[in-house]
């Protein structure tokens, strides 16, 4: 199978790199935009500029603001975005699964209403999935939506909501709309205006001290029936589709490559005990192993794109891509911290911080990579059951 990019796609990659090098600040390039309050506006500006060039929603249909681009050009876009610290920021969810979910399951009125603003980069969405008692077992959610004829009344709490305080304009909300059904049934998906009375957003300070994640409280929030996505009480297939689509759109191997390239530059220019680090065979072997992991993750991701192009739904393969891409990136961060040593704990702006403090940031950010979009254990269950046809335990 040939995974080579054609000349047009190679030119697009070069154009995209030139654009990102011109638009991204030195602060962003050094630490992946770690100060959320200072970089949200930059991500907005970047997304508007991408949209003006037809790149933000490259593979979407033109009728919804896209460019009808091919899937391999979209892969180029994903790789470069991840390699540059994902400067689409809050728009990431719009593009990778919320928009595609609306495109797949929404009414024509919903598509015309919600998709063009996403394609223009002018709106921020967050998602309301996990709850304090419903994480990996998402179907155990308890946030309630009571049917009041022409609207729903929502009460409950969501947690780990990215960019809800950016502030988000809309929320893709998973609710329990029927308590009489089994847990995977009786679930609905609502499109909620975040300015609706009764919504409270509270930031959660992460280990790295950054405020991109939040918890959201809903108290008697009124949501009109026209904002129901898909069938009432039949929302679970929408969520499984959305999460699978998100995994097909993730190119974390691009971020792994960025870290590897930073490490290569570091070991070539740094001496220890009178010898360049790149002359240490153990360090050379470790970096070579990282590169092999990156190449393997990239090929699995390309396989997923190839399957989507052929009209297949790569559920298990998308989970494999998520596992290998995330682990390649985590391992690059771990080995990077080993190589730079104790100084790797220094943050951006502190004297003697190697690679501008990038390793400390990368190491902290990669810890939750095994949780986002479903834990590694959940992904392995998907591979086992959906890919290999193995029975459930017990």
C-alpha cells in the first residue's frame, strides 16, 4: 500500500509550514502556548486566518463552509497542527468531532445554522460528556433532561470540559432523557447555548497550572427541542461515532516528531563531561527507538485515513492509532526528561531551562494523554471486542 503524498499535498505542507512560522509567536513555538489566557486570542486569530485560506475545514463540503479537500491533505493539516502545538486550540473539538457529528446526524437546518460559523473560525464549542461518577463508564451519566413538550429542562454536572471558560459559545451535551431505559438507552445529545441562564462554569487548575479544563453546572437550563441532535433517547450511537471520528482525526505522532527533533537539536549542541550528548551510544539508541515508535504510529494513522477514504469505518483501527500515537508522544516526553536531566524540571522563562522549558511542559501534558478520548484500557477493549471479536470478560 502506497502512503506517499503527491506533489500537490507536499506543496500544501510547505505552504502550511510557512504560514505557521509567520503567524505563531516565539512564545508559542517554545512552549506550545502554555499560558491559556494569553494564547486563546492567538488561536482565534489563527483559525480565522486558516479559514480565510480554506484550510480550517479543508475536507468539509463547500456548502457548509469547507473546501472539498481530499483526506490526505487533511492528514497533512493534522500532522502540522500537532507538530506546532495544535494552534487551533479551542477549535479542535469543532473540527475533529462536533462538526462531523452535526454533519452526520443533524437536520439540514442544524447544519446550516452551526457548521458555517465553525468553518469561519468564529465560534468555540466545548463538550459535556464526563461526570464525577461517569468517566470511562460514560453511559452511567446522571445529568437529567426533562421533556417539557417544546423544550428540555437540564439539571446536573459535567467535568473535564476543555475550553468551557475560554469562553465557549456552545456545548455538545450528553444527557439522560429517559430514566426507564437501560443505561445505554434513554440518552440524548443536546446543542446548548452557553449563555443560557442557569449555567455555571468553574475552572479546574491542572497539575501544570493551566486553566483549559473546567466543570460545568446546569440548574434548570432550558434547551429548545430544535437543539436536539439526532433521535430523542437514541444518542448513544452519536457519541460512539463522534469519539471514533475524533480518534481518526488525531495525529499525535506529529507532536512526537516535534519532541524528537527538539531532542536531536539538543544532544547535538550540548556537552556533558567534555563530550557531545549525541556521541553517547545509549542516547543515540534511545532517540532511534523513539523515531521507530513515531514511524509505527504514523503508519497506523495513515492506515486509518486509507480506510476512511475507501468508505470503511475504522473503529478498532482508530483506537489503535490513538494508543500508538499517544504512547509514542508520552515516551518521547519521558525519554526527553531523562536526557535533559534535572534541569528539565525548569519551566519556560527560568534560567538554564533546556529547550526553553519545552520538556517540562511536554512531560506534564502527556500524562493525561492516556485518558483523553478514552483511556488506553478502553481503547484496548475496543480493539479486542470490535476488532478481534473477542467476548466481554465475565
